[in-house]
């Protein structure tokens, strides 16, 4: 893929990632993540020294990708807390079941 196409593709992925990150659209983020992996692997396979402009675009996307990872970790923590709050009432039911078993 010519460098201009790679640069444009990175820019497009960055714009898409910015948009879906604010929407918490995890399916779209996963697809963008796969596309980023594909283009970065392609760049590595080419073996040529990337231009300064292309490196800057990669760094911009890398920074935004870091923010996406952080947002994902926050969402995972939110879900852990939510699941934990649903498990606690079940603990109470099992304690009462134990009391009932003693009769």
C-alpha cells in the first residue's frame, strides 16, 4: 500500500476511534482495533523506514488507542462492581438456606 494511502487510512481510523470512543461502542472499537493492527503489521512487513509524517500519525493513533484502553479498563471495572452487587443478594439467600437446613 502506498504511503499516502496508509497515512489517509491511519487518519480515518483515528477519526473513527475518536467518534466511537465517546459512544462506548465496544463492537466498533474492536473492529477499529483490528484494522489498526492490520495496517501496523503491513507497515512493519514493508521494512521501509516510515516518513516522519507517517510516524507522527502512528503516534497520534497510539495516544488515542491508549485512551481507548483506559476507557475499556474503566468500563470493565464498572461491570465488575455491577456484577458484584448482583452476587451479594445471592450470598444472603444462601445464608438463609443454611438456616433453613438446620430445622
